[in-house]
């Protein structure tokens, strides 16, 4: 058997030496590549987070400085706007403009001269007392020692001028401004409908000064701080103003701070010119939120497309004090450093370790470990330090002694931590200042309450008075009015009034008070007679204290932190007012009697003339059929006259005394309608009646009828002869409800709350006294009821009368509906 031996071709075999070398190389290269990759990735991540946090802190500090800078300039400008000379001059100009005798042609001619750059016109506005005062403030004549405007602030101010309340230029330092500004956004924002408001305008390019500017506009309030009499406008070069504050903050070769607005427009930047937008629009929403932070973006905003770490922060105080309260008008700081420079230390280390590993593969593992230790450990320390700074817990300085950029960065962190501590220390002073402001506000509140002429008491939950104003101390001088005195030691009330107040007090002064039954059952008082001897304590909102009558109202006060709730009591002396209203009611009664007498005469004359005419015709008539027909007409006219007399006088026999009697609400409404028809032409009105039946109420019929006559008369007058008048009655919960609705124009909202005020009327001169609704309400309330007015402008008015039912519900005949009065046919105005 022959043995076959195979061997590899020459040159394809690997020697042991080669394999060992290759194995060592593989073992050395793989850990090198993996180690360098991991170190580079981890170092980059930590460098990015640490840098982002430091950029955020730097942006926040820069925003705070710019806030203070801008607030200081606003304060300087406000001192000018509050100058008494400027205020008096603008008030005089306002008063002169309000004079109708003051011609406006001269102002129009002066405007043409100003636009034509007439030398005399320019001098009159740039060299008058107001412009001279602006120059003096600008040059520091009126500044306190140490408050002179810096040179850079004066040079950055391009325009400073004043306008009056009409937007007309009245004083300026230069001839650049236009003459009228009432349509300018900054003027309208500062004027704010004569209320006044600080207005800071965003950066824009101004052709007059050939620069990007922003403006500060302040309202000039009158001497009473009531309305705006002018606007002070200051135009400032944005780059020249902000550059001293932003350009000095530089770190590294490319790191700097810039200022942008919400739209990404550059306000101040050491690299980019003012007025240009950021190169990447997608970057704008990332760096303009309303809170500080940092972001890793795909571009740097300066034209570069490399990944960048950017810190940002809003100018919160400036945004809050100006038109930047919304996100559309705020400014933001922007902190950036070139990515190449930011990540230079990690790139340099990676290159150095790679070259050294190729040269010394045998030492690759150890060198990689050392390099990772030199990179990762300091970066982690910086990250932990940044987090501690963010929490305000970094007490000891960062100790990194690597001798490279990381050690320098640690030093920057230590300096930044010291600056933040100094900044936070200032917050304590601010808290103390706010505390003093609260004390001043409390003192001002006490002074305001003492100036109110109405007694005001603040009471705790134990019915002890904690505060009483000056009017209260003067109204009750004989009592002990010192704080800490029980309420009812100050208010001398009878047992019934005191019990009622205590019940309302336990309900925090908000629950409705139900009138006791004995008050409802007592004999009602004639509302048209003076209110002498009447017990006002029966009314929920009235108190009888000595010989004076007070209306009162409860109000709640929010509890202070850690304190108890308290309730306020306001008292208003209405004694003289009640007497005056009684006199007015008596006058209205006399006037109503005159109108009623004239109506009776007018209504009786029509059928009387018909009887006379028919009698004269019958004298010469021979036809018996016609004579009988004329006789029937005479009888009809006579019945008409009898019905009229019965309507007006038939109830007198039942009212021989002042005691209320039980009558049907529906009968009173029909009589009121008949009475109103004698004084007002209702022939073209459509009258609908929807009655619940026979609803008994306990009243004085003539007085209730007079009240309803006033309501029907008002409804008919509102419709001016045409429309629909609806009379309705309903019964629910032992209460009778009567409604009188018209289809007139209704009552506007501003007049609806005043309809019950004496003498208030929307009618023309001589058409109404303004007392009809006032008298009607007083009469209805006398019988334990109430009157409400509901109206929608353009949709008519509804008068709602509620009265208690006298006895268990009695509905004779059941509910019924009609289109005319039940007392007699009404073909002329039935539906």
C-alpha cells in the first residue's frame, strides 16, 4: 500500500512567529480602537453636558445683567417723564386743545412747515422750554451726584422727544422725528387708551438715524395720575447700547454672548452685525423659550453647519415689564462657542493616544487606561460640580490638577460658582425690600379705608372687630371703637336685629335672610305716605341704630397665610335718602291723580258726544225703525259710560279704610288696563291675556291698581302705538306671579340697573318723571311682594310682579286665555 503525503504549497503557511505577532497586534489594536472609541464617546458626552450647563448659567447671568441695564435706563427715562414742569406744560396744552375756540388751522400750517424743514419751525420745537429740559436731563444737569448718564448711553440715544395727548410733537432734541405719531405702534402702546403703559419696541432699522434701534416709550401722566397727557419717546442704537455689556463676555477664541429677539434677529453680537437673522431658522424656536437652558443643535447660527452646544436664557424682567409679556416680544441671550474649540481637548487627546499606540502597541492597553483615567475622571468631576452648582450645594472648590484645559475649565467653574453665590446673596436684600413694600401697601390700604365716608368694620370669626375705619369711629363716637371690641358693643341694636345679624354672620354674610312670618302678616304701610315711625329693621338690608337708618352689606375677606377668615361689614346711612324718596312718592301720587282725572273726562266725552248727536238726529226722524236703531245706540253709549264710571269708582266703597282686603289679581289687572287706555291710545296694540283663574291676594286695590297702571303705561309708551301687550298670571308655591310683557325696543344693559332710581328716565323732556317704576316697586313691596324688570335690547321688556296668595289656592273657572279685556268687548285692539 502506498502512503500519500500532502503538503501546503510553498508561501501559504504561517509561521508561529508571525501568528504570535499577528495575535499580539490584534490583541493590541482591538482594545486600542475600542478603548479610544469609548473614551472619545464618553468624553464628548460629558464635555457636551458640562459645557451646556455652564453655557446655560452664563446665559442666565448675562440676561440678568442686561435686565438690570435696561431697567436702569427705563428708570432714567421715567424721571424725565415725571418732571413736574413737563407735566404742567402738557396739561396746559391738553386744556388748550379741549377749548372749542382754539383753532386747528395754525397747527396744520405748522405741520407743513415742519415737514418742509422750515428753520423757524425746527427751532421752535428744538429750542423751546421742553426741549431745553430734555437737553438738561440728557447732559446730567438734573441728575443726582453719581447718577450722570454714562457716555456710551448718551451716545447711543439717537432721538429723545415729547408728544402731547394727541400724538403731536411738542419738544425734541433733534429734527429727526415726525410731527404726528398717534398712529405709531409705540405711541398707541404707551398711550394705552389714556391709561398709560411702558412700551419697549423691538429692534428695527430706522432710516432717520441709519441704524438698528429699539425704543423706550413712557406715558406722561397728569398731576392726579389719572390720565395720559403725553408720551416720552427715546430711540436708542441697539448695538451701541448693548455692546459694552455683551462684547466683554468672551471665553476661548470664539466663545461669546449675543442678544437676540424672539424672531431670531440679532440685537448685539461681537461677530454678527445687528439686525440680521440667525442663519438657521430651525434654530430660533430652540433657543427662544421662556426659560433658561441649553441645546445641542445641528448648526451654530453663525453660518456654520457643525453640531453646536448653545446656552440661552430670556430677559425675564424686561419681558415682564414691557410689551414682552407675551412670547412675541421677549429678548434672549445666546451663548455659543465653536465646536472645534469646544471639543479641541478631546480631539487632541484622541490623536495623541492613537499615534502613541501605533508606535507602542505593547503599551496600548496601559496607555489607554491612563488616558481614559486622565480624561473621564476630571470630566465626571466637572459634571458633578455643575449639577451641584445648579442645586446651589457646591461648597468646596473643584480640585483638578491635570495641568491642561480641564484644569482651566475647573477654574472657570470655581469663578462662576463664586459669582452665582454673590448674585444669590442679593436676593436676600430684594426679599427685605419686598417686605417693606408690603408694609407700605398695608399702611396705604388703611389710609384709603379711613378716607371712605362710609363706616367699614372687619370682624373675625368670634364676632370681634379687628378694624374700624375713621368714618365708623365718627359714626359711633359714644361706643368703644378700639380694635378688639365685640361687634355688638359698637352697634347698639335691639334683640331682633342682633339675632338677625348673628344668623347672617354665621353664614359668612352671604345667605339670604327670610322675613319672619309676623312681619309678613303685619298691616302694610301706604307707600305714598312718609315713612315716619316705620320699623326699618323688618327689611333684610336695613338696621335701625338710634335715630339713624343704615343699609348694610357683608363681604368676605381671604384669609392670610396662617390666619383666620374674616368678614367685612359696610354700613351706609340712608335716613335722609328714605325721607327724600317718601317726598318724591307723594309728588308722583299727586301727578298721577291729575292724569287719571284728565283720562276720565276724555273717555266720557266720546260716548257723550255720540248720545247728543243721536238725540239731535232723532228729533227730525220719522222712520220708527231708524229711531229704534238710534235708541239702541244711545243705550250702548250709556252702558259704555256706566262701565267707565264703574271701572274708576266702583271699588271706592270697598276701600273705606286703610286695611288690605282680598281681591283677585286678574280683576285688578283688567282695571289697570282700562285705566291706562283712558290716557294712552292703544287702538293699534294687540292685547293678549293668559290668566291662571281667580287668584286672591291681600292688598289695597287702588294702590296695587295704580302700580299696575304705571307698568302698563310704560309698556304702551315703549311700543309707541304698535306692538303686542301680553298680560299673564300664574300660581306656584303659594305665590301669585303677574307679568306684563311688551314687544318694544327693550332696555339697554347700562340703563337696566338704573330703572328703579328716582327721576331716572330715557324719555324726552316732559314725557316722563322717572318715578313710575320707583312708586310701583315700593307699593308692591309694601304687600310682601317684589317687582323685577327683565329686558333684552331689541326684544322687548317684561315686568314680573310676585305677591303672596291670601288664602288656599282658589281658581274659579279654571285657567283661561283671551285676546281682549273681560270687562267689555274691545274690537279695536283684539288679536
